[in-house]
């Protein structure tokens, strides 16, 4: 049902989302692209 699907979406989107890159690779990327945002996945207010 739609309610079950939406609950599953909330479960997926509200759990921790670890970085895909190693800290070393992340540091090298950030050195190349000054001001790059962290891109942390956090639930929107009111959507939890």
C-alpha cells in the first residue's frame, strides 16, 4: 500500500548515510573544489 511504501521511504531516508569516499579521497576532492558543501543527507524538517 502507499502508506507502507511511504513508511519504508522514511526508514531509508532517515538512517545514517555514510560517505562513499574514503577520508583521503574526500580531502583530495575538497582540495580541488574550494567551497564544496558537505552534502550530508539529513531529513527535511517535518518529514521524520
